[in-house]
């Protein structure tokens, strides 16, 4: 990828330089033509017309040459891209993968349209897929989209978002979501940025005590350190761009605020904070090159991956695509609990205790006498006494 990015930057610079040269040549030709045209009303000289003609021919030749060179470089870059992303999707394609999950996939697509605020597309898709689109659900997402749009808009209006956060304060705090404080913090910074220091101070006195003062409810985590840090902003109120607080006034804060609101809104609806369709496609796109490469290697060695519905290798995913902070047993697919903790065998593989007990009892193929059994993922042998509990 790094080589592609470098070549793309080089191509962009070449295109810019090529365009400037062509435009300069064309401008020079226009000047010569205007000079020749002005001479037609007086004593026209043959050498003026000849110079204009020669200049036009040079401009035409230069533009043609620059265009040809640019197209050649674009074609080379295209071949480079094809070489880097040469994937045989046939080795991982499974036409029947969603055969019994069409309704689930359709619901995910419909929900994605609603979350993105594309209600017209959602309604059309619901009709074509013969899905029921509850009016209440659409009204709820319309409210969310209007509020998010107001936060992202030019005026960065936080009124609706703050009203919603205050109205649903108890439910948000029960989920450990500090949306209300985040929005009050945004509004405080907005007032400071607009030069209303006195209004900002009054606003802080009105709303911040709930999150850091003596009146703070026990269920609300203290934000006193953050509030004390914010109070120092008044020292730099007249020179925010040169202050230690400058990083708090980037435009990114509005996008973060809108995302936090949408995430909290979906949480109270019992939905995930991110669109399942977006997460699935994003994770699949990251996994696709790795899976294709491994599948090609297995095919060349004439071996097959024996575990169904599992990947042959681990796919590295960013933190925002990791949703399980607890261990999930690769055998039973169940999440570990205090009663069913993760256990590591001498070979290093980890399964839940219930799966380990089944292996020891010989429930799964591969079990042998004397309580020793084969690891389901490697040739290593183990027993219940050899396994150690793992804490995540």
C-alpha cells in the first residue's frame, strides 16, 4: 500500500505540473492571436501572423505531448494497482452463504438506510424487499437524524441534543453514558469561542456541578478533573488559538459530538452504536486479502481448512471493530463466565472449561484413555490437570 500511495502522490504532482505547462502555452498562444487580430485593423504584418501561427502549433504540440505522457503514467499506475490488488475472489466466494439469511441481511440494509438518514431509500427498499417498516421506528430515526444534522450544521445547534440528553438522563446514566456532560462541554466551549466568557461561566455554574460538585449523584462518575481543566480556559479567552486549549476547538469536535449522540440514541433503542452493515463490510474488506492469500496457499498445497465457519488465520481488526472484551470459546462459541472460565492447555490454545470437560470425557472425537485428549487445534496432548485458568 505504501508504494501505491507514493506513486499516487507522484502522479498527482505530475498531473498538476503538466496542466500548468499546458495552460501557460495556451495562454501564450492566445496573446499572439490577440496581437495578430489587433493588427488586422491597421497595417497587418505577415510576421505577426506567422508568429501567432507558430505559437498555436507549439501550444497544440505541447498539450498533445503532455496529455499523452499523462495518460501513459495513469495506465502504468492502473497496472500497478491491479498487480497489488490481484485477488481471486473465486477461492473464497460462497454463493449459498446468505441463502438462509436473506431476511437478516435485508433487515441490516434497511436499518443502515435509516441510521444514515436516507429515509426515501429505506422506504423504497422496504417495499421491494417486502419488509415492514414500523412508523414509530422511522419517526425515532428521523428525530435522531435531525438532531445530528443540527450539531453538524454550520450553526452547530446543540439545543435539541441537550434537551434529549436531559430528558433521557436516567437511562443514559444507567448505561454508563456521559452524553449529557459531553454536550454541555461542547456548549461551554462554543460560548468561549464566540467571545462570551461571562455566559460561558454562567453556563458552567448552572450545569457542571452535577458532574463534579457535591450534588453529583453517586451513579454519575466524577468529572471534576476535566471541569477544573476547563475552568483554566478563561485565562486564554482572548488568544485561544495560541493557548494550550487550542486543540479543543478543532472542527472535529462537532463530528465527535454528533457521533456520540447517535451512538447513545441507538443504545437506548437497543441497537449497536455503529451500523452492523458498515462494520461487517469494513471487517470483511480487511479480511479479504488475507483470506484470499491463505486460501491460495492451501489450494497450492492441496490441503483444506477443516474447521467450518471459522477463518484459518486471525484477522487484525482496529479497536473500533472489537466488541467482545471477554473470551469466546472457539469450540462452543460461547462467551466465558465465572462458572465457565477460559482454560489454557500446555500447547497454548485456550478453550472454555465446559469444552475442556467434554474433551476429557471423550465427547469429542480424538479423546483417548487415561483422561488425556488431543487439542482440537493442534496435535498437542493435554489433560484437565495440565490446563491453567486464564484471566482477561
